[in-house]
C-alpha cells in the first residue's frame, strides 16, 4: 500500500524562551545545518548561541503567533488536509524539528498499512540544511524502525512547470493593485561552503556568477543555481522587465561567508536609488513562517520605511492555496499511478 509523508521545518511548542531553547538546540545541533565537528558545534551552539538567542527568538515568535499556534504548523496542517482530500492514498504530515517528528509521521502511515512512502520535503530548492537532513533522517528511521517500508524521495521541484506556474499566478494575484517600483525575490541564505559541499563535480561551483548559468550535473543539488532558476522562470512567465526585479538572500548567521547579496542590506539601500514602492516575494518557502512574517513583513518593512521607502508589500507564500494543493495532489497521483 502506498502513502505520502509531507515534511516541513517545524516550530517551537510556544513563543517562550523555555520552549524555543530546545527547538533551537535540536535545529542548530543538526550536523547538516551547522556542519562543523560535534565538539565545535556544541561549543558554538550550547556555549554561545543558546545563551542569548532563545529570548530574542521567542520575542520574534511572539509577534507572529496566532490563536491557533505557530503559523508554519497551522498552515502546513491546512495544506495537508486539502491534499489528503484530493488523493486516494493516506497522507501524513511531519516536521524535521519539534514534536511532530518524522518518526511519528512514518508510524502513522505504517499503522494504516502503508509500505511504500512518497517523501516530499516542502522546500522548492535543494539544500543540505533542509532537504538533505530530512532525507538522511528518513533513511535512518527506515533502517532502524521501518525496515518493511520503501521510501521514494521527491527531488527539488524548483523548476517544475506546474510549481512555477502556480507560484507566478500567486504572485500576480497578490500584486494586483500595487504599483511597485521593484520586485525583490528573497531566498533563505546558506553558507557558501554548503554550495561547494553539495557540488557532485567537486569543481563546478565557483560562485562567481558564471557557474549557475553554465550547464552542469552540479545543478541538481546546487541551491544557488536553483534559486536563480526559480526567479528566472517566474519573471519570464510574468513578463517582468530586467531592472525591475532582483534577488537576494536573507537570514544569515554571523561568522561565515554566506550567499550574497544580503536582503536587509539591499532593501535598506533601495530608497536612495529611487525605489519607493517595494514588493518582496520569498520563494524558498511554501508556508509563511518566522522568516517571512517577522523578518520580511515586519522588520524589513519597518527598515525600508525608515530608510525613506513609502510602500512595502510582503507577498504571502503559497500556503494552502487551492492551486498549490492541487499541484501536490497531482504529483501524488502521478507517483501512485506508477507500479
């Protein structure tokens, strides 16, 4: 019997430092997120970051928390319910971090008699800190707890025509009536070394502006290429002229060389360049979360206005839009129809 496991990032149980701390510990101690030797990672995370960050992060979560709970979890559940109604196989939802574990998701499917699992990590672009860690944990759990199961991993869907069309349609809908000067595509940042680590050729990813537009097997696992390709295809579909859009990377940690240009730096410089009405879309996320709601819709908005901007629009993620849920359901149906 076949079944589907949708996996998103996760969330603390509540917007309090007490609950944010163990969540951040699980997240940042992941060897695929901070990819340094364990002792150094523990020193960095538990000796430095967790001494101050939980309180600050809890304050940020408090700003976006809803009566139903964490926006990411609430939205993911709504999307999950819609997809499940559109398909004929069991669908479970899990989170990589927090209490809604992948093990619980797989167990839920097993209890329904599922032996073949379609694993869909809800990240359009492939990255070590998002996709790889989900795949690796699923493999580990399969071997230790679910040996009777086979798992089919869905590749990054950053350039699938139906995803691109849905994303473009959603952006177009939310931009209606907003005469923007500029459309910014802001993707989650990652350290540059992650790009080089996932380079299957071990030589292509020079991150010099040329490698991402030069055909290579490396692109299958290159986050930077996949971000630029998502932007290129969406812009082409929407007919946005060159010069009226750009791409940046957000959410960096201090101390490493991360992908540039940086979202906050670019946004703050835009008003003096004549960009007074700015729209920002965040296509690395399919569900609105801390990075889209607090970092962009609140903080970046405030800073843009403070630096002389006039109007700011944060375009929502796909969330549980019907067209997006139908696309995912179609992927499930295609997979289910194959022997």
